[in-house]
C-alpha cells in the first residue's frame, strides 16, 4: 500500500469515520481505521461494533487528482493518532506507505512518522445492508428529525428500549418518538411515494453521531432498514447502526388532544427566563420550576429551601382558558424550547397533574412534559 | 444593607474576588463573599484561608455614580451563585437588600432572587499586611515574572517547598526561581532604589491566580512582605497569600556558565516541531525527545516502542561548537519555548548528561532542563 493524498480531503474523511472508533474496547483492532486502497480510491472503515462508518475517497474528483496511488493494499492504522498526525502535518500532501505489513509511514516535508499497526486481516468483516426500497430524505430534514426528538431519549439503562428513538411508518407517514417516560418528543414527516410499513428503534447515541456527520455531509440520504440494522448513505459516506431489540411502548394515547388553557410566549424570552430561574436548581436537589398563571401575567418561580428562591414575572403574548398552577422539571422545558424554531411558542395545559404540550406554528413537532405534583 | 449598583462594575469585582473562593472547605462561610457597605462604597472580601482577595468599589468613580447606597451594613453572600445571578441579570443596575440578617434579595426588572446567606459575624477577620517599605513594580512586569517562572514549580507534594517560587532580593536585584528538580526557570529584575534583602517562597497556585487578576487590573503594584504573608495591591484590589514555610534550596550553582555547543533556532518553528514530535508521547509512557545535532542539520526524534517513531529534520539558524546527542522530556522544552518572547531562541549545551539552558536576547530569563541518559 502506498499513496499520496491531498491532506485536507484525507483529514475530513478520517474525522468522519473516527466518530465510530471505540475508545474502550475488548478488541484493540477496533481502535484502528481500516484503509482499503484500490486503483479507484481509498475506502475508510471504522466501527465500534454498534456503529460503523465507511467513507470512500475517489482518486479523482471533479477532474482534480485527490490521490496518487502507487500501490494498492490495506492497512489498519491507529485512528486517533492518524487524525492527530494529519492535523499537525505542515504540507498540502501527505504520503502513506506500508512496511512489513505492520508499520505505516506518514511522510510530509522533513517529517516521517512510523506508526505501529495491527494486522489488517484481523479486522472484522462489516458489510453494509441494502434493501430494494430505500427511504430517501434530505440531509437537513433528517438532521432536524434527530435534533427535535433525541433530547427525550432515556439516558439510564433501566428500560433499554427507551434509550432509542422509535421510527414508525404507516400510510407513508413517518412518526419519530422518543420518551424517557417523564417527557416525550414526537416528529412526523409525510412522504409522497409509497413506503413499506416499518416499526424500529434506533439507539439515541447512534443518532447523535449521525447528526454530527450531517453537519458537513449534505444532500439526499438513502436509508436502508433490515431486521437489526439501519444504514444512512449520503454522498460517499455510509453510517450504519444496530437497532435496539424489543417493542417500543405505544405512545399515541399519551398526547392530549383537548386543552383547558393555552399560553403563547416569545420563545427566546422564555428561554432566557427559564434559564435564569433554573440557576437556583443547579446546586440544589430540585429542578422544579412553577408556573402560576393569572389573568394578566405569569409568575415563574423556583424554590430551593437550602439555597433560596427566585420569582420572575412575565406577560404572555396570548392567553386563553382557565388559570392554573403547575410544577415540572425546568431542564425539560429548556431542552424543548431550545430545539424548536419559531419566534413564538404555545404551551397547552389540560390540568395540574396532566401532561402538557409545547408547540409552535410547525405542527409536525410536539414536545410533551409530565408535571409533578406540588403542594 | 441596601444598595443599587451598576451591574457591569459589580460583576467585574465579584469575578475578581471569586478567584479566592473555596470550592471544598471545612468552613462553609468561606464559600461566601463578604460585602461591607459604607457610605463611601462597598468592600468585597473572599478567602480560602490561603489566598485572600479584597476589592473596593467606590460609590463615585470619575464623577459617575456607580452605587446608590440606601443603607450601610454587611452580608456574607454565596459567591458562586451571586456571580451567576449577576451574569444573567438583564438590566443595567441591580439592587441588593438584606432581610432578617439571613436573606439577600437581588432585584432587577421583573426578577427577584432571594439568596440564603450565612451569618456575616461568623466571617473570619482577615487583615491585610502592610510594611513601610513596599516593593513597587508595574503590573505587566509582575505578570511577566510570574508567567516565565511558574511553569517550573513542582506539582507534587513530595517536597512542598518546591511548589512555590523563590523570591530573593540582594543588592536591589530581585531573583525569582522555580524548580521541580528536573527543570528550572529563573528571572532577574534590577531596581533603581534601595530595597531590604528578602528571601521568601510564594505558592505557585497563588501566583497563577494573581496572574489572572493582573489580566484586567493594570497599573503600579505595591508589594508588602512579612514573615508569613505577601500582599499585592493594584488600584482598588488587594491580593494576599500565605508564604511557604522552609528554606528554598540554593540553585545558583546549578546553572552552567560555559557551554560546548550553542544552537539557535527560530522559536515558533521549534515549537511547531516539538509539538508535532511529541504527538507520539501523549498516549505512550515516554516523553523523551532526542536531539541529534550534526554539522549541517539537527535530527529531532521520539521513539515510542509501542506506538511508533517520528523523525524530523531541521536546520538551525546558527550553530557553534561540538556535536551532541541528547534526550529529555519534550514537555519541558515546549513549556519553556512557549513562555519566551523573542523570535529566535538559543539552546546551550555542556554535555549529554549535564543541564542545558534555553535563552533569548532577553538575558534576564533563563530556562534550564536536565537531560535523561539515553542508550
């Protein structure tokens, strides 16, 4: 294996696949990036056995030579170190050469790095799934779906199925739901072509990594789903994840349809207030913020017996319905407000101990929070 | 106690004294800032019992009213929380009012914070030391002295005296030395007026905090030294620290006077190289960088049996004397190169197992490193 490559292009690809690298693993080879060099280009593979990322770099792109391939071959190069070396390289091109099947030399200017490698033949064979009926979705749309739902996945392992996002297709409508059983996020997307029904659960962690990759990888994403795997391909990158085993709970009945009180606020102003009021909860035991909704104003407060108390008064933009006093975890509200987009946000209540929903003009996204009983 | 204060001024002062706050302390009151409000202004005090910082905010500054004092008095307000509340305050002024000697209300716009306080009478009485013969030094100069020496203080407690910087005045020359016994930093400053001889050791941690305060507090610094305390006053801020007990080792004989080989490099280029070569040491057990100095070039290398090897070739700007092969901790060289100022840097060697020094055109500062024996 020997090639010379445009360093900026190489860094970008290594950085992408590196997101799948294991930091702790019983298989040391999974700390490596597998490089497969053919006459067409280089395929990079990294995997922690739950997530796999592959990226192909073509030798020639837009009529420009990206890679000059001297000798084909494969290597398993330590991933983290490779990225660090490339980042410190003070030259436009770097040259990689394999020696004795166990050392990769990286050369640029007056510098030579010799990195010890593992035996590439020990690298597990990871195939990408394909199906005949891929889902197609714009990368920005996919990123929005993830961004607006993944906040509600459970971060504890007490019910493993809740650490994922449920993706369900019925009648060509995709419904994505996440809930940790204290709050819920739901996003729906309609498709204009026929899709097979599905009902799967994708690990939240996988989606968070995919979200980062979509920051730079833009375009149409092809999604293939099998019994236990999902893969997302955009351009030359494929991101594949295991699915979670088990049945996701039915959540549609949790979302109330009728409301006794709706309050509309300026979203950024409310973020500012909830953030400020939450100050007292950071060091204390309680995150419980209270909304006392009167005719003319809302009193938002947080009382932490050991630390102190904060009270803030705010005028809602619009108010309809009966008054209420309700308490809930301030972090949930802050998370929900931050991932919404519109200028105004509407909170819809049904009762003091009933779930309430947070919505904007974009009704494809619903955030739900369960209140706690207050004195 | 009741006053209304320009929030920006208040934040800056609270932020300054907060550097002395204890995070872990057997005395909970030391998590508070003591506010003493008189008709002239407010004095803020914070202390972790090793370091004390006091700052005075005058009611009127440059003919501008900073504070509107309604009622004099004192309070011990939780320091970290006070700073966070002030930072989130969405108004130009904030108003603080003491209630029942145990709650301080902070008001701005439609917001009211009520913070639980401790009894201010429990706050320890901390006096600032004064002497008749203060040392006077420009804040920028003092900051440079700290910056260029404190890198070499010991970070382990095996010899506590080495965790400080030794300040010695003899014949109106101040010599500042820090060493962890593997490297040494020495800075000298001459004074044009008569000074008493001193020989004290200031904790490195204290100097690092002082350095940060000097980022914004500029002007002439007055330094008072007693048997066990040192205080630095600049403008309205006083920073006081305990001194370390014990006798600092004599270091002047460690610095070689004659050299068999001197090498001059471009400083930034050498930083770049040492930083890159050190990549391989980050995950490995060894930080030992090697310089092989030949007639025409220097080979800088690092060999980490488990990880790999890196070799870089560089041309020194100037070279005089016999050739040498020497190995030492790359971090020490990097630290030393970074705190020097000039464009070029000269490394002066006496032998393969003898200390070498790093200097620039500014000969008031010497950095010394002990090499390790290599095969």
